[in-house]
């Protein structure tokens, strides 16, 4: 087996290591601290910054293949590994495009993949002026618009909804303007948010998981729950899966045009808006296992995490068949919780039929921090939902 190196040590790395053990795997991680969710399970842990070229180079020297479970990684260091002949999955060029959301949008446009209308704020390379925002908003049809940071945003950070020109001011003046290089999108009146996870090998073999439906928590501005399959027509589901494949192919072509033979190998999650008028629009792409695919552990023949390890290890893809309808619920820290976590109600939750529980081992709980998730399967979507909600209602994660 290949010696696998993963940059990052969060829950995505942890669940990948858990699923890899059936193959007698060897996995090292680069972690900024210890203990950490993945670092505790890894065969070896290198302590260092995820943007430290020397630490990434050390991981590359010790492993046969290097990947990343988080986007905030030094791509220059990944390119150095590639020049040295090391397998980097997905390719560094893929991550460069993903890290710059404006580059993502440009790639979608160039490949005629549907997305919301957008325009750069000013030249897109510095803090915006209110006049720049108003001009960009006019180019996408006027306010309201969504301002998005080109880099660094995640879980709702780096996003601001600007209802009118009065919001296009700095926060110190009562506005909502993000003081970073950014662009604006026309705000899409959408009925649902969908997600499709795609697996792709270096040789171009692909496998697509069933389209899932995401529900967001407005308090924390992050994903609350996921239902699979999404409760939509077969036509919508097939179209969403087709769009997701087109996104991954576009990333692969961009990487290969840059001279990289690995291209867009790996796991990709494509998030989409189902607009009120029935159109499907791509929101963004993640080049790694994703919250929207956690349900696959209990509900599919091959989980997204096993699939990820198979790709890194050079093994064939597994089946993505959905065995039973499922609902996944994120388990968040309680409002006001700050300190060593205490998990209440675990016994009651596990007493609900069809429920699987995953705790991430984070040492500190904070309000709305993702501390774990549970998935419930059922004979149909309604039974899965009832079981998931019953288990969720039993659990509270507070501070000691």
C-alpha cells in the first residue's frame, strides 16, 4: 500500500483514517497542533503549519502520495512536491482555482456551466469602495447582491448579503461591506440547496453519489442537516449529477492544460442552488470529502471517506449505490458553551433504531462548533427524518 500523507487533521481526516483501516493503511498527517481529531488516529503526525513549505516538504518526503482535507494550504509547496515527482491529489492547480472563488466562477463561465451572474468589485484585488460595489451590483441586475471574498471564506465566513446601497459601506459606518478583495453575485431566490459528491481517479474513472438536499442553520450560517436522496424529481436529480460531473471535468482539463498528469483526481462536492424558477446553478466546489457526503458512511455501499482513501491508495472505486434513504444531522456546541466538551443524551440517541453516531474528538467546544454528526437510515425519507430528529433532540453538547 502507498504511504498516504494528508495535510490537515480535522474530522474529515479522522473519518478517512477510520475508513482506511480495513485496508491495513498507513496514513500520516500534518497538523498545526496535537491532540487533534485526525492526529490521534494517524500512524505518524508532523506538527506544523498547513502553510509551512518545509513541513509540507517533510510530509512529501515521508509519503508516496499527498492530499489535503482543507483548502487553506500553501499551493506553492504542493507545486514543489509535484516538480519533485510526488503524487499530489488533487493537483495543485485544482486547489489554486478552488482557493480563488473568482477563478472558480470564471472556470464555470468558460465551460458554460450554469451559475449566478457575477461581477468583480473594482479590480477584485483590494478592499472595495462603496462606489465599486454599486457599479458591480448594477452589472448583475442591481441590489440585492451577495458579496463574496475571493479567498479565505468558509462556513458562511467571507459572505455578506447587501440589500441596498446603504449596506455597501464599512461596518464602522453601519454597513455590511467586507473589507477584502471580492466580487458580487446576483442574489438567487432559491427553493433548495443541493449537493453532489463526485469521485474521480487519476485514470479518469468516475463515480457519482446520489444528489442530497442540504438545510442550513441561519443562527450559525452553516449546514444543519442533509437528506439523501434529495426530495426532487428524477429529472432534477440526474441534471444535478450531470452538472457536478461537468464541474469536475472542467477542473481536470484546467489542471492537465497546466501540465499535470494527475488532474482532478480525488473527492469533489459540488453545491448547487435549485432556483424558484426551476433552474440549477452551481454555488461552489470543494476538492475534498464534504459535510454533504457524511450520510454515505451508513447509507451507501462505499462511503465518501473509503472512496477518498481508495483514490489516494491507487485502488479501484467502490459502488456509490444508496442502500437506504438517510438523514444526517450536524451536532453543534450549545449556545454559550466554551471549554472541555460534555456529551449529554448519547445513550438515548443511540437507542433510536437506525442511528449511527460520529464524534470528532475535538478538545474544546464552542457555540455552534461542529463536534460530531449522526445519521439515521429508514425505509423511506420520512422514517429517516423522524429517527434523526428523535436522536438529535436527545443530544446536547455543553462545556464542562
